[in-house]
């Protein structure tokens, strides 16, 4: 299951999905088009889809999430270890949602402002501090389940998420040379991922 990054409908993960389909992977999209909605609402939708796919196939899932998508994948794995075999994150803030480069705040501020104005389908300040996402914030801070494999790809050249935020102590930490947005497009990353998953 692929979970896109902060600005989703992400072409990078679409390209990765096509590549993974050439192997033995049965791909399922997360159902997220533009990943700017309330975190709790988004996660609950993905969990519902995930449970359906796992019940249909009889196999636990591999979740691949980029940026914010990987952080949400972490929450999903913590909440549903019975559904997840492996979580792979690409440039995801795993230790602190807000450990991002300052220039990134401008885009997040625009999205958050739309949510604050009441536009449906956009996250708001409540996602960070309100009751609506309380369960998600609690799960984000809980220990990662030992029975789920956890691989975090990070790049020191990432200019959106600070690479230190990707270094979760429960994850296998793999350094790559890539830009933040390029992680899902770089065939070298895909090959490295394939090697790790085949290990």
C-alpha cells in the first residue's frame, strides 16, 4: 500500500507503484488524492482500506509512505500491527512531525489557513493541538511494535524534512543520496528498497 507525501496525488509514488507492479507485488493505493486532509480522518480511511485488503489477500501488508505519508504509516502500524508486515518510509518525520526545514512552513501555513477558514478536506491547527487528532498524536508517540519490520530511508540532502527527524530508533536507517521529492522517482532508491525487502 502506497501512502503519498504532504502534497499527494504524488507522481513519484505513482511511478514507484508501476515499477513495483513489474515484480511480485500486488499494489493497492491508499485512496488519498491530496494529502492535506485532517490526519485522523485520513488515517482512519487508510486503515479501513488496509483491513479490507489484508482480509481479501490473507497476507499482512507492506506499507510505503513518503514524507507525511510515512509518518501516518508509522501511526497505522502502531495501531494495527496485526495488519502490517513491513513499513518503509521515505524522508518522513518520524520523531517529531514538525522537524522540518523553515521554508516548508509557508506551504503548510497555506493549507492550515484554508482549514482554519472552514474549507472541508484541509487540515487545521486542531490537527496539532485539538481533540480531533488526539488519538493519532498518542499513537505517534507510542513505541513501535517489534513484530513489524521498519525501514527508514533518509537523505542529508533533504531540504524539506530534516534528515535527523527520519532517524527513528526502532527503524533500520538507510542513507541515500536524493532530494526529498526525488525519493519516490529515483530508480536507485527503488533498487535499494527491493534489495532490503528481499533480504
